[in-house]
C-alpha cells in the first residue's frame, strides 16, 4: 500500500434540527487497501460516506483527495475525482438491460444515435477484466441480487472510480456469492483500486479488510490493522459493551399450531405447505425474489388471490380482515420498515401505539391517557436502546436501524400468538441485532410462534428450530435440525444447486409435526 488517496480531518456534521452526526472525525484511506468502516446504526457512518460522495456538506473540517484539499461539491464532482459508491439499495432501472444501466447518462454515440454495440463491447471488456460473469443483454429485473451488485460495481468502474465505497455489500448474498465478491475485490485491489467496505458482518470484515475504523456515536474510536484486533474487541468498541456473538437456546417446546399453510399457490408460489407451532422459531431462508415476499403477503392478509388453505391464529385467513388478524394474535415486522413499518412523519411515541390505540388501557374515560402512552413509549425506548431525543421526536429523523428497533418493539410488546418477522435485522448493527434476537428467543420461551423470513444465512441457522428453503416459488428443502447444517450447505439450497425431492420434504415435514 502506498500513500493516502483520501484523508478527512476533523469532519463535523450538525444538521439543521440540531442532530450531531459526526464530531471531529479523522479518516485516512491508503491507496490500494480495503478499509472497513464499522459502527452501530446512527453512529454516523452513512453521513460520513455521503460527505465523501458529495451528497452532504460537512459543517466543518477538511477533505483531501490525493493530498489536495478539496470541497466535494456534489456526486458528479465526486465521480470526476475518481470516487464511486455502491449503495445498499441499488440504483438501477429494472426494465433496462445490464448495458443500458451501466452506460446510462454516458452512452457512446454514433452520430446522433446511441451506439449500443460499442456500449456492449465496453461492458464486456470491464466484466472480463474483473471476472464479473454477467450478460450485458439481460434485463436487470430478471437477474439475481448478486448480479445486480456486479452491475453497480461495473457502473462505478466504467465512470473511472479508483476509490469505491461499498455499503453493506454482502447483506443479501449467500456464502458462495460473498466468496465470489471477495475474489473480485481482491482483483480490484491488485489492479490499484481502493475500497471502503461498510459492514455489520465482522467475520467478513476480518476476512477481507486490511484496516478498520470504528465509529461510535459520531466519533472515531480508532483505526486498527485487521490482524491486531479480535472480533470481540471490535464489537465492544462499536457498541460500548460486550456483545453476544452466538446464543445458547433452551430446547424448543411446541405448544400447538398457530399457523397452518396447505397447498398455497399464487402466480409465484407453487404448492407450499408447512405448519408453525407455538414455542417454535420456524425459519424461511432463500435468496431474495424466490417467493418469500408473496408468501408473507398471503399470510398477513396483503393478498387474497391464491389457492390453498391458510389458517392464522386458528382462523381461516379468508374469513377475517387485517384488523381481525391482529386482534386474533398476529404481529408482523415487515421487510420495508420505511413504507410499511412506520409513519415517518409521526413521532416515535405515536408509532409505538399505532397497533394498540384502541386498547382501553391507554384511555382515561373517552380520552387517551398521554401519561400512560408516554410511559409505554419511554419503557420501549429504554428496552430496545433506541437512540432518539424523546418519544416526541419524528421517527423519520432516526437512523434506519433505530426505526427498526421501534418497529420490532411495537410488534413484540403486544404479546402475540404468532409473530411474522420479515428480515428483522436487515441493515441493523451488531448491538441492535443482539437485542432483536434475544427478544425473539425470549418470546419463543413464552410459547409464541415465530415465522422468521431471513436472507441472512447465519441468522436463519442460529435462531431457527426448523427451516424451509424457498427457491423459484417452492420449498426446495425442509431442514428439521438447522444447527446440523453448514452455511455453505444452506447456500447451495438457496442457489438451487441442491434440492430435496418432494418425498424427502414431505417425509421430514410429517416427522416434525
């Protein structure tokens, strides 16, 4: 590794609402290294990356690109400086081809027309150089999540990025896809590129990164060579306390059926059957886009156009509306916390009672008892360690991870019979994930049935008492004892490399219920 490609000196960012996101942060990124940035949600990582990429301006401090003091005015200026960013939520046009997405805004021309063949050749050249196996003519809507990420990386490289910011790049990848990505990052590094790697997965940080900077509550906690720091020390620096990296579970005690699905079919799902018992965490694993979303929508009342039988909390789903499902004991943590999980312009406090505002306990006579509501909100803020000023703060001003803790706290606090938890720890940090996981295990111990839909392989294996794998809309495997399965084996089922027969799935299923 050579000299500095990017250096930040005493970067501070204070928003108009008084939130201090970054405080006197120093950061030195050396050319040709893979440098990790880790920290809790709300620690200030995202703000710092937005400043580097020109999406935000610092309140004070200085930025040096190749030792030249620079004001990164906007994204276009960042790109001209050789800085590229692959966001956690991809910025792609689904109906466009891979090539169209990659060259969008910089299309080669032949006269006044776009030279599509030249664009395709350019894409193939970059893909070959960095060993990205992609088809330039595929529609983006038809390719896997891992492929979409490759498209985003090539899109940045083709624009001249020498410093590449990757935001949670492995969040939805299987172990096989993660290993492939790491090989490609090593090729980029060998070719002289520099990578800022933002992740909550500390084992992966340890596996691929040269150095790591830890940020906690807007401040840098230090920079460490990767070989000189343990995972436990990193997690402690991030959270400020010891964090449980694995869980010891009591044996599961099934206490009767709370969800029954029989021969469920839609335009995506194909003859899906399983049963969830109270006191059991039943996992649903799979790469995104293999029917999990449609499954959850059918179970939670979001779609009614299906064949087969679904019984939720003892009632056929066709005979009850969503409000009735909730009264019957259903709680639901949706994948999309921003649009389905909360009302962004309402307060934290109002979001906490949005599923229980009809309860008599929250009223004094005909009027709502705001002292009780405040007490409920304050207790949940404390229990889930939500970083906010007060319960009256608008929830949309919180970080994504803290919004998730509010959603989880709300859904778990009503003592349901069945909890559907859809990607419950997506995009949250180690400390928040520990809080959410422990709450789910505590609910399991109280006899609550939990349907856990997760693309996070380690989460699915760690928490599930039994597990199905979805692939192309059907059950590809039924795993009665997930703890006996390796992450690599589960990844093979998720990618469709391995698949159980219908007899194997049916036999294992019958033995488990």
